């Protein structure tokens, strides 16, 4: 498990640039499914065929991660950037980054800003906004920098997968490479009369885009989005605001974004909960007021698709040091495989 999760986490795939993740999924599943294709938007769709009159089940995990993009190069060769997806400005300062270029590979840089020694007292009390930061790649002029990087190049935080104590691991982009791992393993293990469509979706972090187009194409009878959810079992957060906990099993999401996103279809809710009970797999229930997932786009496709969400509890989401439990990931796979086979 750790080797593949590490490969997925360390790979770079900012929204709109998911090619490396797509290739990992393709390589892992080429000997386990009947068809593999990439659609016009960049979603990878792997199909495991069942009976001709069987159900069509869609499993969706978004491949993209939040990141940055080169916006401007100034006359001294410093790189200004914009954000791609939901990034908290305070976690950016002083990070090492990779600028992913077409011709020069991964270019290392560091995010800098005016030093606190030269800030007024009022400035030091505020969170520095990303517009006041820049990336230093070591260039001495605009011309030198433009030979190395280009406007539009995607940028990822430099951070590698590591093991903590027990079953916990940390890394970047667990949102949603964890979901991609669950998708891969489920496609390998599941045996059912239904036809399963495993979809690695693009651009979830910037508008659920890939889920919308792939669901329209597949038009499944049932869909489950695979993602991560906030684990609130650490200082600074109330249990009522984030009840999911690491090492207590996957979270079955009943509602997200206070209902503005997904309200899980009763059929999918019953399938996931009853399967967990029958198989004696630990699980958690969550009603969320926060963000949403690919499921929101999927369930509104065509004339409506019964959809749910299965999420792995994750600490410090949307940072380079996200933390998950390998045990939770394995239990998520077990629950999903059993649910697909019982659907």
C-alpha cells in the first residue's frame, strides 16, 4: 500500500495538469480491467465489464491537487504567481516549490516576501497575502528566468511522503490521491455482475469539472465519489464542527455544504451503511457544512443519478502535510468493494 500511495502523493498534478496521475492509474490497472480511455477533458475512465443487463456503477476520484501557477516574471527574475484551488495564504510563505516546465523539468524555487524585520508592527500582526509573495528561482534577470520558466507553468509545493507512528503517514495531495488509491484497489478487487466505471476526474478543485462531463458520458445507475474529509481530532477544532476521527474508519457523508452540495440519495446511504454493518467494517457518519465533492456534479447529471460519498478522514487538508491512517484507507476499500458487489 505505502509504495503506491507514496508514488501518487509525490507526483505533481495541479488542476488541469493531471497527466502524471492519469499514467499511474493506467499503469496500475491495465491488467485488471477491460477498457481504458481518456476523454476530451482528460478524465481517465477504466471499465470492468459485467453482464450486459447488469447495473452501471460509477466510482469517481479526482486526480488534481491544489497548487499555483506562474503569473508574471519581473525584471529582476522573480516569479509572481496566482493560486489554483483553495489555498490558505499563511501556509505558502517560505515553502520550497517546484515549477513544472515543459522543457526544463521541475525547477526548484522558494517563496519569499519582505522580511519581518522591515515590517511595521501592524503589518507583522496580519496574515501576509499571496499577492505580496514571490518565488525566487535564483535568476538574476527577467531574460534569464524566461529561459527556465514560462507564464502558465503549474507549481506544486515540494514535500515528500513520510511515515509517522503507527498506521499514520503524511504527504502532500492526499486530497485526493488517497481517493485515487482507493479507486485503483477497488477496481482490482471487486467482482460483480455490474459494470464498474472507475473514473479519475480532472479539475475537481476548481469546479468539479471532470465529474460533470464523465458522468454525462457514462450515465450510471449509481455513483460513489471517493475523497477525503476533515478529521477534527486535533487541537483547535470542535468535535461538532468536524466529527470524523482518524483510525475510526471511513466516513459516509450524508450531506455536504449544508445541502447546497450533495444530499446523499437514500438508496446509496442504505447500501453503504448496511454493507458496513453486515461486513463489520468500522465507519463514521458525517453531516457537513463545509465544502463539497465530485458527487455534487454527478448527481445532477442528465435526469439525476443516485450518488453518495465515501471519504477517508484526513488531518490538515489543503496543506503539504496532510495526515491519514493506512488502516482507514484499507477499511474504505473493503467497504467499497463489498458495497459494489452488493449493489
